[in-house]
């Protein structure tokens, strides 16, 4: 996980949020994403063991150079969603980790 992430979830207007999401889409869907050539099934492990999931997440995203943008994008996408509606590994995080980040405080700062 990136060592320092700041999002503006909860403080942006809907238009600002959509604009930011489009910008992040362009970054995450670019060729810089190290997961572009991977098997999509890898991102939805069939285990609910959080320790195993976290290990898989770190391994899959490794040193991806756009991890911070990827996480910010996913947090925006999942904003307001209950944990049970989220799924999959993204930005070296599990759904539970992202839920914990989202339900922290607005203007999130996360240190590794
Ligand atoms: S951080 Fe992980 S999920 Fe996000 S683009 Fe990089 S490899 Fe893909």
C-alpha cells in the first residue's frame, strides 16, 4: 500500500468527484498498470482468510507505480458502499482494508 494517501471523499461536489474519477480512470487504465496482462480471476481469490488475502494483494500489486491513484479511484468507486457489496483485490488492498480506510474520517490519511 502506498505510504501516504490523501483523498477528498466526502468533501467534493458530485461534479468534482466525477472529474477526479475520470482523471483517475485514465491513469489506472493506462499502460503503467502492472496488472494489465494478468488473469482477472487472480483478483478475486476464493478465500475469506484476511491474512491470505492481504498477502495476495501485496504480491499482485507489488511495486505498481500507480498504486496511489488506483487506491484513490477504488475508494471513490466504493464510497458509501457497505463492505458486503465490495469485492476483489485492488491497489494492494483487500475489500476489508478499503472499508477500514473509507470509514475512518473524511480527508483520509493513511500511513503504511
Ligand atoms: S495498484 Fe494493483 S490493481 Fe491497481 S493498477 Fe496497479 S497492479 Fe493494478
